């Protein structure tokens, strides 16, 4: 199985992590018994929905951006191959 490498900068990583965190907090609040059922749904459900829906466009951006950029290892290999041919 071939692993895929993805280049991501710090702001993109932060945005992606924040949306995943919102999903986790939302699920945690929905499952916790520390709040009333109404409070859990009022706070947890919007967090979960926001996290889930905002993760999709961020992930699309990250993976689409990386699809158009050559992989650093393949650039090194291409440079090495071109030097061998000369």
C-alpha cells in the first residue's frame, strides 16, 4: 500500500484541528450526563454540526491544493534523473 504525503501549513492545520475538536466536544457534550438533556442538545448539537460541516471544505481545500503541487520527493527524483541523463 502506497502512503500519500500531504503538505499543510500551520494555519490550515489549525483550522482542520479546530473543526475536528469541535466535533469531539460536540459529541462529548451530547454524551455527557453533567448537563440537562436540553442544555446538551443546545450546546453540543451545534458544535457537532459546525465541526462536521466545516471540516468538508477545509479538507477539500487541503487535498485539492496538494493534488496540484508536485511531491518534494518526486521533484528530487526528477532532478536526480535529469542529472544522470546529462
